[in-house]
């Protein structure tokens, strides 16, 4: 397997990204892996590497604006910028000849994956514990959001109203013609059950899966390896199933 650390330059924006290519891999399929809020591609390196070996497919990951090696600070970053980063890497994969790109996003990455289905020809979308955000924050720097300015008030508001459900992300899934796999973490208090169920209800075609006995962030649980192994197994099997769909 070859692993390349790359950069994409879009105007003044420099996007760090990584491409994992197994030996003898074709370019029919590729997986764009989108991690959660404040995560980096380095923190997912080993997990992605394992899934590459198990699927035999190329995987790509990136550091969004405000994350990892990206030069923009988290405080100054916007969801719009992060979305543009995702689009840029998707376009680069297409330019490199990858034909069917499966977009797999967890938490914030699930939100970004959902948005991408309205902008680019995503072959299939996997949304794991997918977050959602109000549309009026999309162009705001993070430092101007309620979550940053007043975390306690944000927590109270979220507890009383829950996460927004009718947003650009859920509407994107509603208009998407491809297959959507939604994965709920059974013990998730950060992204409660109504959010993944809302994404699934919006999908025209799809399956709903539950990751049992797992909180939003398995890394923070007492036995993280078991939960992470289960998630990786489920992702790998879903990706393999997606590859077989054309034969049905």
C-alpha cells in the first residue's frame, strides 16, 4: 500500500489531504473519509489504513479548515470553508480518475457528507452518528457561534430544542437519488436518535443500522478498542455491500 501526504491549493486556501492506495487497486471505487469536529486525519490514520487493507479500495482523508495541519485556526474557520475543502478533495479524486466515490462521514463529517450529496455526484453516502447544524451559522466564523461564545447557554438551548432537523443537510439527502446508509450510536447523547432518524427519513433509498452499546465518541469509553473495531467492521461491510449493488 502507498500513502501520500498531499496539499490542494485553491486560491489562498491550502488543504492538507492524504491518499491511501492499496497495491493493484482499481479506480472504479474510492472512499472519501470525513472525520468529526476537531478531529484530524492523523488521528484516524491507523483506522483508515486498516479499512483500506480490508476493502482493497483507495481511501482519502483531509484536514478541514481549522483542523489538524490546516493553517486556518479553528476559531476563524467556517462551515462554508470546511465544505469547500471537502468539495475540493472530491473534485481532485475525480480528476485522478476515481469513478464511484463513496463518502463516509462521522458526526460533523456526516453533516458534511450529507451536504456534499447536493453538490457532487456522490455514488453512495454513509452517515455515522451524523450531526446537524442551523443554516444561519454556515458562514459564521466558529468564534462567533453560540457554542463558542457561551457553551453553557448552547448546552441549555440544545437540551431544550434538540439539534435542528430541517436544514440544508437533511434537504440535500431528501433530493439525493443515491443510496444512504445511516448508522446510529445506541448510547449517543451528543447526537440523539431523532437526528440520524431524520436523515434516514429524508433518504429515498437506504438502510438504517445501529452500533450497539456505543456512545457518540467511542474513544472516550472505558473499552474503546472493542467499539472502534465494531465500527470499522460495520463500515467495511457496508462499503463491500455498496460495491455489490451494481450487480443486483
